[in-house]
């Protein structure tokens, strides 16, 4: 921890070579301060997904540096990058991505299994987080017994269970109706208010406007950064 | 990730696809059950046959003369070469405990009162030592020099109202000769009494070669001869010495057998132990062959696991992506899938062993064999089951571990 920013991207380039080289990201600098709430917008092909994969330690850049919680991701082995991802990043996906055969509680506790946390402690922690997202009574339900909004809340609980440096959400309301989406976004406000760093990737303006600032991507570059409000003044 | 966790998660996944897991396991169950059943049957068959023979047989030497390279079972192709004088001389040899002929009497029929039944084979002229007195259920052993006979239950049952001890029967041989004998004993089993007879249950009548065989054969020829001779050693330990003595005598000019053997026939002296080894060898080969076929079904079972695991990896690509996104190492994913395959293998092996044990029991009941379980095979079966699971899960698990989380999370 310390005073390092949660995430720093320094002149990051990502090039895919499928015949002609494609520059998915072409020199991106971005800093996510601790406790900040950032939205990333851009049309398809602007590099949103690539940015997410890099920040989420799922991928490494072709050039440049990605630092998460003070650790340079590009220097890490695949194994250490996986560990860092498990410890410091919480993912929330558009399609929820819950394990269908596991209960809500088990889904929330899943990341802790890979950290070697003992069973009783896992259950305790999962219940605590489920309570926090308002699903204290749904722990024994499987994903197919939950509504879309509830599933996304389970996913958010799972993202929070390891107390990560960064919660990374990719179109978190994409599969939800407007009303449920708004409830989910309220939950992100709470997450942020609790001190977590949040990065939301979206193409919907009203979702992005919940953040402190919007980073606009275009053709693999940061087109502009649009400040919305001072950090800490979520609304 | 701890082993306990991977066991738990794998078990959840297996439980999540009950029908599929059951069918997959069934392949291994059938494979292991087939192996266990056939091995049990083989071991029981061996125990059944050898158990019948073994007692008192290991100090016997079976002697016959047949054309060289005859092959086949004991006594195959044997010709009449041994005289009563040879038998007497053998008896007098130092290392010989007993020597007696064994020769089938060619017969046409047996009569008990007005009840006449045809009998072509199964009348055996031998010495009293040939029959184990403990196997005589009723009456006693026949006596050399007397016109007596011992019947097995199958022979006794040939006549209406059975033949019992004290009855007289008339044995007719080709050439209108006949001989009357008194039944003095009934055996407790109809199984063959030695390797010359085979082990099947057939009607058999045992008579003293002297005088019955000598009298009947003497009517047709001046020098009645026996098909084979059985020499007994004092103990199984001295059987080799006894065999050497018997061979020395029979191949020497002093014996009548050496004349009749001439250059065309070869003398064979086989110990009971050797015959047992031969039988055991044949049974082992049969068991190995049948088990080999059963192993094929086990291989099919293994392919079934591999196939289902591959399908499972593809189907759960997204789940693999999720696990990797939340911090699962390649090794964790590998362990999960391997554990799942191993569990399927273990369940299959345990189920197969139980099923095989039951099937083996049923088969031995049906075949009327003493049940003898090859317990070491049970342990092997479980080991093989785990191995089958792990080996067939290896490639699918490796594929799962190598899955790129970015691709996997995008997978529909």
C-alpha cells in the first residue's frame, strides 16, 4: 500500500499482429489514484477492452509499464501476475460470470480458495460481504435462482471479497434494465465511498457520469479526460 | 489451493452433471468389473481343479509310452506296453512306495440283475492304492486278487434303484466274455480321480487289474499289457529319485516294457507336480487371455473419461476464465480437472470391484466352483482406476490449465 497510486499506465502500447499490426493501444498514460472513481468511454475498437485486460493484469503491454499497487506488472511472471490479480483486482463483468453450480456464498468465497483462506473464514467473510450488498438472505441460492440485479450484486460481492486495490467493472449494467442498473450503480457509489478504487468501462454516458472523471478513448489513445467532480464527492 | 478444496470443488462439478458422470463412470465400472470377474473365475477354477487333484497327487508318477512328439494331455497316444511282471518289479524297487497299473477296460455293458446298461468307457482296471480311501462314501476299497469293484455315484445311478454295496454286477467285454464282480464301495464324488481320467463327472467303475483285467485280456492274448502305470514315491520330496529308479528299470533290458516300447515309442514319466504345473499353466493362460479381453473394455472406459473431460473443458471454458480472473493459477485449474478425472476413476474402480466381486461370486455359484477371491487384484483394480482417471484426465486438464482467461471470458 502506501502513497502509490492504485494503478499507473506509462506510455502503454499494445500491438496485435494479425497480418497487419493493429495498435489496440498506442501510447496511453493514465493514473488511477487510490479511492478514485474513473469511467472509460469510447466507441468499439477504441481500446477499452485492451485497457481493461491490462489494468486487470490479464494481459501485458507490448511496450510501456503497468503498475498495480506499486508493482510493475510487466516484470512479473505469469504466476505472480495471477497472484497479483487475485489479491488486488476485483472483476465485475457485463454477463456476471458466476459459477453456475456454486451457491451465491460459494461464488463470493471463490477467490479466497485460491488464496488458501481456510473454509470457515471464507464463509464468514462471504456472508459479511453478501450482507453488505444486500443479499444476506440469498447465500444459499444458486445463480439461476437469482434475478439479474441480484446476480450482479453477487459478482460485486465477489469482487470485494479479497479487499482489492481496484474494482474493475466492464459494462456492469449492460445486461440489466435501467432501474436495476441504477441500483447497481448506487452500489458502486457505496463501494467507492467505502474507500475502494473503481474503474468502470462503459459506452453509456449516464453510467459514466457517476464517476469523478471520464476518460475518452479513441483509436487507442486518450482523446480527452473529462473531469466531473472533485474526488470524494460521489453523487 | 489445498487438495481438500480441489476435491470438494471437483466433487461439486461431478454432482452437477449426475447423469453424465454416471455414464462416464459406468465405462470404468464395466471394465474393472469384467477384469475382476474373470480373474475371480480363473482363480476359483484353478483352486477348484487343483484342490481336487492336489491331495496325495504330488508323490505320484504317471508313466506311459507313446509315439515321440505326441503332445496332448497325460496318457495321450499311450500304447499297451507294461506287463504285470513290470508292475511287480517296480514295486520291488527301493524308492517305490507303490506301483499299480492304470488301464481302461474295453467294455460293452454292465448288468445288475435284469438291468443292463451300456458302458463303453469308464471301467478302469487299477490297483487299490489308486483310490483315496477317504473318498469312499460307503463300503471299502476293492482288494487285489478279488473280483470286486468300486463305483462312483454316477455309475451307481445308471441302474434303476441304484446299486449299493454288496450287490453283484456283471461286466461284459467285446468277444462275449464277461466277469462278475461284487460292489464293495461307492465313492463320494463322480469327478475324475486323476489326470488320466480328466476332471469331468462321468460314470466310472474301478476294478482290480489283477485279477479282473488279466483274466479278461488273457482270454484274447498271451501277454496282457497295461496302458500305463502309476508309481508312488514315499513322499513328494523323494519323487525325483523314485522317477529315476523307475525310468532306469523300465528302459533297461530287464523290463518287458523296453521290448514293447522298441524304437517307435517314447517313455514318459510325469510327476503329479508337473501335471499340476501344466494344468496351472494352461489355466493361467486362459485367465490371462480372458482378462486381456476384459482389459480392452477398461481401455474403452478410459477413453470415455478422456472424451467427457475434453467436452467438460470446452463446456466450462468460461468457468475456467472466471477462476483464472479471480486468481486461480494454471496449477489450480490443472489440479481441479485432474482431481475430477481421478474421482471418476476411483468411483469407477470401487463400483467395478464390488460389481466384479458379485459377478465373480455368481459365476462360481453357477459353475459350482469354490469361490476364491484374488484380493490383490482388488487393490490393483482401485490403483488402475485412479491411474486410468489421471492418465485420461491429463490432456484435458492440461488444455484447461492453458486456457487464456481473456479468450475464456469472452467464450459463449
